[in-house]
């Protein structure tokens, strides 16, 4: 689901509460990643998302720095 959210603009266009959905999805992702930071699949997905993600425009949340 996180791939669709960050890599498919058409998917985001269909979500009525995009900001809330995005914030929740990122929070879930972070909680999973925090539990398994060495997981190869999660790290590969994270690298792919960083490389290929499409800007989401103005949002009310910001990624943590550092």
C-alpha cells in the first residue's frame, strides 16, 4: 500500500482524505521499520521510495530530519 501511495499519483487522486491517510500510512511504516531496521526487504523498499517517489504537494506533516 505504501508503494501505491508514494509511487502512483492516480491512487492518491482517488483518496478523499489524503493527508490523514498519508500520515497514518507513514506512521505505520515507521513503526514497522523501527522494529526491523536491518530487514533487507524494508530497506530495499525504502530506497525505492526515496528514489522514485512523486511529490505529494502541500501536506500538514513533515518527515523527521536526521
